């Protein structure tokens, strides 16, 4: 079995792993996301001498995942200090002469869930993470969704809740979805971390209101066969029934499908791969790089 390298490059920590073509994780390690110089030194040290035959990188964004672009392989306009316009694939290529595939962490997680997780056997799925930020990736007809670049579904505009006076925290858009519903928005609005709020706190009804609006847009535009919701905020399991209920109210019967009427509890789900969704997604990216499949973003 060939060894595949995987990097889940997060804004808080990098998770590195060695996996196999069938999705097994053989080894893993994590490091805090510090400056590129410090963090990438730890990444390179982890993989040296491991005999990996391909490498998949799922990164926080925005990034440039389009092969042939002058900035392919770069983390681009991130507000994360020190990481803006950083050529992460270029740095890795200096150390490892193997095929590499590069995409967003959420596109990678969507691919992992499609390959081995909650969306296995389907043609499409959407993965959304709600944590320090909000991002979403999609697999459509078995391929990760791209266009000019990658989707930025965490920054769509949403209607403001009638009881919400919070100005939003997104440095680019203020009160976009991420600005209103990511973990820092919860903390700034209520003055405590979301994990410290009680399950019946009004924060969760408001959170579900924003997230259900986003899911409505994704359902109407992409019509995914499964929606998978992960990230730290979604550890609050009371959110799932609230989001499902509000999504049904918003759609108001317009899209007729059993998944959206009788089977919402099987349609909007937590990751089948659990906390390994991101790392498994990076393994799936490495698998694409190894196979050189048509349409894979491989260098």
C-alpha cells in the first residue's frame, strides 16, 4: 500500500498525516499555526524520510487552487498575519519531489466525505465548517467545485435577525455570514465563548437562523445530495434540529424532494469521518495527485 502525505492547514493549527489509498490514517501530528518559517519547518520535518509518494494539502483560504495561474499554490488574501501571499506548494516542492494536489480545507473535507464518509455513494455533497471562520466546499458530479477560483460560501450576505444589533466582525464584509455566525461572532456578541452558553440560550436560535439562510442558498444554487456540517460551533448538537426546522420554513415547500421534507435528519448531518474529515480530505487530495485523474488539480 502506497504512503500518502496529507496536510490540513488550519488557521489555528496544522495537522499532518500519513495515510493510504483506502483512507486509513497511519500516523498524525499537529503543530500550532505560527509564522510560515516556524510552521513549515515542523511540517517538512514530519514528512522527511517517510517515503510518501504523493501529497495533498487542504488549506485555510483564500487560496489559488487553479493550475496554470501565476499564484497557483499560494495562500492569498488571508487576514491571518504573516501568511498573506505565501507560496505553500512552492515551499513544499523544494523539499519533496512528489505529485501534489492543493485545495481549500473545506473542498478537501467535502472530497473526503464523498470518498469515505457521509456522502459515500452519492454524486454530490456540500461540506460546511462553522468555527473560527465559516467556509464551505462542494463536490459536484464527483469533482470539487471550482470556477474563477474556489467557492467562498462563508461570505454570502444574510438577512439580519430582528433581535440582532451586532455589527459583525468580518474585516472585509462586516455582517456577512461569517461575520455574524462564526465562533468569534458568538463570543463578541454574547461576551462568552459559545461553548460556555447553555443549550437553551437564545444565541442558538439566532445562530440557526443565519446558518439556515445559508443552507437555503446552497440548496437552491447547488442542489447537493447531502449537506455535512462540521467545525467547533457545530459540536453544539442542539443546532442541528433548529437548522433543519428553519430551513424547512425558509424553503416553504418550494423544492419538492423527500430529503427536504421527511428525511432532513439524514440530509443535514455531522461528518461521517468525525474530526478526521479535514485530514482524510487531504489524503483524498493526495490520492487524486497520485492517480493523476482527469480534472485533478495536480502539480
